[in-house]
């Protein structure tokens, strides 16, 4: 029987001299971004900016929720847009075309959506090299007075 070691474990505890590991992966603090928006004259294709994530963070979980049916067969995409034009953006990187068809939340843990728009199951976090805004894009005009909420868990230190 052999002892085998994961990458960061080996760096930190086996290799001599020991090396520090990225605290966003081991020993770092988890942070939360949470915000809400009430729809009002929101149109198809509108981009809703819900928060900003710092450069070099790792996103572990993303959830989007709706207080009620947004009607008009509304679907939304959830992703990120780099603050600088030279940065990396993916407007449906976390959720792609999720149906806003009732008081429902879509949870994603590093790449797996529980509803439609499944991006594939993975426990690997999304690493963002650039400062980015969290963006919800409406693929149809939602009804007014509906609440959209976003919840993002990320690490950086």
C-alpha cells in the first residue's frame, strides 16, 4: 500500500522546503456577494449588473432566484463581464437560459446547475483572473414588480 498526495498537500507538507499554497484554494476565507433587483420596464436583452468580483478570485457557488414567475416565457443567463475590455467575459458562464417560471432558485456549485441550462457537473471553481461584474441577462421582457436575487460564494486572500 502506497501513500499518495494531492497537489497542494504535497507542496505544503511533503516537499522540502515546503511551499505555500494559494489561499483561495486552501486556508482562505469564503466571501459572499448577495443582491436583489425588482423588475420595472425591463426589456429583452437587458443586462442587470448585480455585483463586482475582485481579480484572481475563485467562484465556488452561484445561485439566482425569482420571487415569482417573470412571465412571457422569460429565461435568464447568469455570468460575468470583465470591467476592462481586455479581460475575459462569459455572460452565460454559470447559468444558460434558466426558466424564470415561478418562485424558484437555481443553484450551481462550480459548474452544475440544478435546472435547465446545466453547464455540467464539476466541483472545480471558476477562476476569474480579471475584476468582473456579475451579470444577469434577460432573454425576454419580464413582468414588472418581480424580485430577482443573486448569491455568489467566492474566495480570495
